[in-house]
C-alpha cells in the first residue's frame, strides 16, 4: 500500500502535543483531500490538523475518557519522556507547557517537515509517519518528493521518521493497524523487541507490567505507579472510574469495547474484544497474555 506525502510544518503553540500526537500545517491544506480512506481529516481554521503517529502508542499525559478530569500515566516514568524527545527530534529547542499540558512557549514557532499517510482515524486525526526537514528523494535522477506523491514507503524512509526513532529508544509501545504494510510492521516489530530487550533507563520497558501483571488498588495505581500499554490503561482507567478498582467485571467491560484484531501468525478470523488477550489473576492483578506487537488491530 502506498502512502501520500504532504510537506508543511509542525506547530505546537497553544496545542497539547504528546509522544504520539502533534499538530501539522501543510504548505497547501488542499492536499488533505488526497488522504485516502473513508474518514476525512479534521482541519482547524488555519488548515492544520492533529496527527496521530502511526504504529506507536505513547504513555498518556492528558487522557479524558470517562469523568470530568484528565488522567495521565506515570509522568516521571516515561509519560513526558516520549513527548519531550518527539519535540526535540522535530527541531523545537524550547517548549513550555502549563499544568493542563497546553503549550504556552514554543521556540521556534514552527519547524519544517513532511508526513507519509495512508488515512485518518475515526476521530478524523491524520495517521502518519512523521518526518523532519526535506522530504525523501525519489525518481531517477533523484529529486525531493512533492506533496501529493503516492510513495511505496521503503525501510529507509521508515527509519528516517519520528515513529521509528521513538520506538527504537523504547519510549513508546508498538501498536499496529491493518493499514500498515507488512514489511514496515516486520521492521517495527524487530525494533520494538530490541528496545524491550535493552530495557534502557527511561524507556517504558524499564518499568513495563503489561504482560507481567499490574495490581490495581485504586486509580492512583494507574496514574502514578504502573507503566503499561496505553490502550490497556485507557480501558482500565475508565473501568475504575465507573465501577471502582475491583476487577471482577473487567472482562465484560472489555467485551463491550469491541476492539477487533487478528493475530497474523495464527491465520484465524478477527477476534473481537480485548478480554480475549487480557486476564485477571491473583489479587486484583491484570495482565495481557500476548505482547502487543502480536496483534493487528482493525481501524473502525
């Protein structure tokens, strides 16, 4: 599957960037119309849009979900590290955020870059591989690609993106959807496994309890103590807010979420519901029974 290239700039002032979300303004917003798929990209009044970085999931810094307040994952155990590294990698030299994670100081105001996208998610965020500076060269003789080009993304192009960079440092989790080409998924899977094995200081893998088991005592267990796959965190924090920390009804709650995924190696039809790969064990402890890179989610 080819991806559409769009050139432009990243801008974060008055926005809430995190480790897998950033604002992008195309040089020509008309190219948003070239993004494939059934979901149009939601633009702001200036023609920019929120990007969701393809294939990765960063610890939450301001998840809304159920309830009146934002919830976050442990800020000192990695939730801010991915955000800070993404902004630094893109070229921002100074970013200051307020207590609600909103950017109040940005230097420079914007940085140039490009995206490679295969579509938008159901929330109308453009899902993209995020590049900095000039776009890759294509053709013979080589020349910089232009907005609107449909490119067969090579491994070299992938490895020049923030998505790959953050995954290689272990600052984010892999999370794959069906639209991702198999060769790119294979490379990102290998990259994630290397980062997990390294368990570098500051990485999510240093403290990850997704498959080893997370004991839930209260909401603070999720927001302050336990590092886990954000997709699982979001379901758990909503559950605890609604029903309290007792996980007796968690499987039924997860079944209601109806996430659809396949395990490619099993060559079976899609499975519906995270309860098929999540179990409650022992003393109110929850764990995933498969590593997330084994799963291929359906984007609805």
